[in-house]
């Protein structure tokens, strides 16, 4: 499979290059050059197929030019020791639970696949690489967990000292082995600036083979299409009609991955882009005008994005035509007040607890169903475990969600970090000392 930038028709790159470069040299995002037809593979789907076997089938269908079939099976197996689950919340409304991975959010699927893919390519070439990443808390732990103990890769995570939650800090600093936590005396912006300055230094980048693992990487996006296909396969048993997917969205990576699966031939009735009041995409769907702006803080804070990075990929799919996008995607906006009500209602109606991000999706889906009375099933993507957002859930429903066992254990482990000044020189000094070659 080949990829090009969203901004220019050149250069054309393979998957390996897209994964290690992350961003295209022109500043655009990599996206598929041609539209694959996966109809033959989709025809083989059945409700009994495991997530690993669907993932393996997809890796073979997409990357047969770069990953041999036997390696594809192994890559799927090591990447996904966890699986999505599908449960029924209401009549016609299903929850696709994507939070059973190591960091209890859907980002585990992308991070784990990226880590294992990088490790696979590096092993074949007998090379080593260092991943450099800045975090304000949450994504860092998904990356750290995913890359932990992977061959040929070291990870250096920069986080702002005293500005991440105690649980997040423990998740970043207790892994050891190939995961190195740098506690920066400064802000998250300082961490990001240090990483950017290190990448600009071509000699440094080359010497330590620095690479990144941020959310725009195709190696994180593509595997997210796998669970749409898995959900479709499981729903064959329930209804037979193409499902509608309702996606709580921020940077729109998750939704874009679903749109790719559909573009490759997966039967889908509709997508719902559910956002909090950071609603630039629903606004575009209404007015055909895209106006990115700075973000506002909400209860569903992983969706507080005012300039969604994957919008460029979405408009590429729909050829910059708002009508085309509207024919497949509908926008729905949910406020914080409504989010709290939704958590409460789900708990009262079903006895289940959902996190604030998932709650945005559930309410958007309920509104769609109330207006359209659809025959097709509606599937809400459950993006995080409610135990990750205890305060909000408690306030809404009076119920304290269980903290998952492995998160509770992390709190008792010993923190190991290296304190550094907020300058690129101190980052360089750390790299020299730790990885001198
Ligand atoms: C990242 C995240 C989202 C938003 O996903 P995008 O792919 O950025 O649209 C939603 N919910 C949770 C819990 C997240 O961590």
C-alpha cells in the first residue's frame, strides 16, 4: 500500500517510511494513495472471528507488499493481547467497548500496533531507534505501555514536573527497562519545544535515530479501522443491516479510521461525529465553512480540540466537498451539562457507568435514534474506561466507578525519573549520557 501527503501528490511512500517519518516533509499528513477494495476480505467475515484474526486479515489485505503473511499473523498476535467487546445498552444501541487495553482507552489499539510495527521493521533491518515524546499526562502512558520492553527501541518521555496527576506520573515513571521518564522543570509547552528543537537538529536526529510516535502517525490510525470491521462482523448476528457508528471525537483520528474502513467497502449506514462544545467539525457540516479556533476546557477533555489534525485527512476522502461529507457524516454537539445528565441516565436506565467521552457519544446516538427511528443498529464507540474519570462520574451519578486493578497497583510502585532543566541542551546531555554510541 502506498501513501501520499494530504497537501501534495509527492512523494509517494510505503508504510514503513510513513511510520518512521510520521509527518510528510511538506507538513501534510500521510494518507492512502489509492482506494483499496477489501470486499473479498469483508465477505469472509463472521461473528465468531476473533479480533486478532480480523487484524491479521487486514494487515495481509493492506500491507502484503511489505509484511509477509506469516509475519502478519505474528504482528497481529503480539499487538493485540486485548480485544474490543460489544454490548447492548438500549434497543438498537450498542456500545463498542475499546477500553480493555493496558491504559484503558481506545488509544491502546493504535499505540500497541505502532510499537510492534516499528519494532518489527527495525528488527528486520537490525537497527535501533529512540522515540522522543512529550506528554501532558494521558497519551504518554499509552505510548509508554505500548513500547515497554520492545526490541530495538528506547522511549524518552518528557513530562512537566508537578503538572500531571499522581496516577499519571506513576504510569509514566514506574516501567523502567527501555522507558526513560524525564521530569522537566517547566510546562508542557516547554516539553514540546524541547522535543521539536531536538528534531530540528539533523545531526542529533541522525546520530540517535530519533523518531516520534504522535497521534497523527498512520501506524496508529490504520489499526483503528480494524475494530469497526470487528463490530460489523459481530453485528451480522444481530440485524444484518449496515450499522451506524457514533464516534466521540476530538482530533478525529478515530472517525477517520472508520471512514477508511467504509471507503474500502465496509457496509456502513452513517457516521455520527459527536463532539463537546469544541464543535468546529459539526459547524463545518452545517455551514460548509471550516473555522479552526482555540479550544475550550470541558469535562470530556481528551476531545478539547479546536483545530482537529485529522480534518485534513477527512476532507481528502470527501474531495473537499462538504455535501459529500454530509451525505455520510452527521455532526452532533453535546454540552457539559448534557454530558452529566447522560452519565446519570445511562446509569439509571441500564445500571452501567460510562465515562464522560463515551457519554457524549451515547447521548448523540440517542438523539439520532429519536429523530430518525432507524432500522439499522447504532454503535457508540466507548473510548475510555469510567474508572479513568472517577471525579466526573461520581459527581454525575453518585456512583464511584472501580479503578481497574492494574491502575491501583501502579500507585504502589516506586517512581523513577530524571529531573532536567527545560532546555534542549539538557535533553541532549541526557541522550549523550544514556545512549552514547
Ligand atoms: C483521544 C480521545 C478521544 C478523541 O479521539 P480522536 O481520535 O482524537 O477524535 C475521545 N475519547 C477519549 C477517551 C480519548 O482519549
